[in-house]
C-alpha cells in the first residue's frame, strides 16, 4: 500500500523512485534496493536512478552496467529475473562498486522493469547474508518492479504530452511569425517599387519615400529576429555599468522617423542624476524599444499622439525607473490578462506577440521589475524598475 501510494502521488519521478526503493528495502529486509534505467542518450548503458543502501547512492546518475554486463545487465538483456544466494559464484557477476560495502553483499535478486514489450531497466535487491530467496520474495520483488514500471510509463506519457503541446504551440506561433514576415515583405516590395520608379524617372522624392519604407521594414525584421534570439533558451544577459540615459537618447533617434511618419511626438525626460546601472546594453535597449514600439503602434495617425520616455532616480526605493508613457486608448482588461503571454497579439498580421514576453524576461534577468498602469482613453504607462545598487555582480 505504501508503494502504490507513492506511485499515485504527484511527486517528481526521482522522489517517487527513491520512496519506492526505501520502502522496498525495508519490506524485503534487504541491505540495498536499486533502480537501474536504460540511459536515454546511451541506451547501451544502465544508469543508477534511485538507490537505498548502496555507497554509490550519493552518485546517482552514474553509469552502472552495460546492457548485458553483470547480473543487472543480464536480467535486462534476457528479460528474466535472477535470484542467487551468492552472486560471486555466478559467472555473470560483475563488480559495481569497489568499496568495502560492495564486498559485504552476497545474495542478489534482480528483476527487469517491463514497459509493454520493452525492458526499461532493472530493480535489484541485495543482502549481506548468503541466503536463498523464497518464492514469495521473488514474486514480491516482481510486484514492486511492476509498480516502478507504472511510474516510469506514467512519467514518459506525461513527457510526451508536454512535448506534443510544445510542438503544437510552436507550429501555431511559427505560422503567426511567417504571416508577420510576409506582411513586412509586402511593405518592402512596395518600397522597392517606389525606389525603382523614382530612380527611373529621376524622382528623388519618390525614391526617398520608398527607401524610408524599406528602412522601416528592415528595422522590423531586425527587431523580430533579436526578440526571437533573446527568447531562445540559452540567452543570458551580461551586466556592465551602463549610461542608460545615453542609451535611451540614441534609441529615440532610431525610433523618431517612424513616429514622425505617423504624426506622433516622441519626447525624452531624462533624470540627470541617474547613475550608471548594471545592465546589458543590447538587451535593455530591446526591452525599452519593445515598449516604445507598442506605444507608437497603439496611437492613431495624426491625432495628437505622444510618447514620452522618462527616467527617474528614486533613492528612497533604491531603484531607477524607466517609464514609457503614451496617451493612447489604454489596454482593455481582457488584453491586460493575456498580453504577457508569448505570441499573444491583438495586431493580427501586424504583430507577433513576442515583444512584451521578451521585455519581461530581460527585465527579470536584470533583477528588476516591469509593471503598467492603464486607463481607458487616457493612455498607458509601462514602468521598468532596476536596482540602483551598482556594485551588484
Ligand atoms: N501601450 C499599449 N497600449 C495598448 N495596448 C498595448 C500597449 N502595449 C501592449 N499592448 C497590447 O499588448 C499586446 C501584446 O504586446 P506585445 O508587444 O507582446 O506583442 P505585439 O506588439 O502585438 O507584437 P510584437 O511586439 O511581437 O511585434 C499588443 O498586441 C497590444 O494589444
Ligand atoms: Mg510589441
């Protein structure tokens, strides 16, 4: 009952196996109980996954036996239980551990862990005393092995389910990203058409208009690629002292043309007292740029739209704030709930829904926080808080 209780629990696989080997050794009155599993990456090896009583227990995850080698390897290969009063007298015996502990153990009982027609590993019991195993003990060991197999099957089904959901999510999101790129490419085609006809007719204004369209589109693809790379798993930010005001001023210059084209005023209110902050320049730049791009996106053309990027030093709170303020329509409550979810966008083909997720992640890497305040028809303020403490590593 104790074992089936562990099997049905919601603990981590490793913890469940550990609980089973402890209970198994106690009930079987053995000196050790161990679970060896076939390695995912190197299936010719059996790796120790849970163990009680073995001096190697503190080294779980080490390779135990080759498939077919030693008594556990033989059990796995032949899909058969082996019960011996003294394993040293058996030709299949191979040493696992060179410590004194290993030398003390004589009686061996090992039984395969069967998942349908496959052998996933071996469950072993060992006793110091040279002693035959009773029929009941062998049956009971096989029963415990069945329980372990159920746990393993449950865990692998769960993994498959998570993987399937992940793949489905990637497929959906890739199609969103592809649509977005297609959209940007269409703008680029339009831009290059203007450039071409402008050049042909010597119409510099037309060519310039096309060129600007092309540049904006290149910027969009660049931002998308950078966001995707940041979101990829292995990214880590490198914190160094950074003049955040200077970085923001440079970013404003970069965004200015697209804001201007929409008739939106972009202003900076930078706090001169801001010290250098521990930050990753490229990452923080992308994080704020995502917020500014969102603000510019949400404002209607030529209706007095304004975006302000503001910095503040707050010594009392020990933080520096970067605020991105817009006077747009605000964010509806149902959007607020979902907007930090990866790939959530209300812009259809005009967005990928990566921006805020990336910003959130970057700020977390900076040991900072991201919050927002939004009211209908008045606008939205996104606030990044970063620690002022500049000697942080
Ligand atoms: N300042 C804002 N005002 C109103 N709505 C906003 C604002 N910022 C974000 N949103 C909402 O949050 C959604 C998610 O934003 P996010 O930046 O993650 O994705 P996106 O802008 O749609 O696409 P991407 O940034 O990847 O091109 C937006 O689609 C928009 O509906
Ligand atoms: Mg965005």
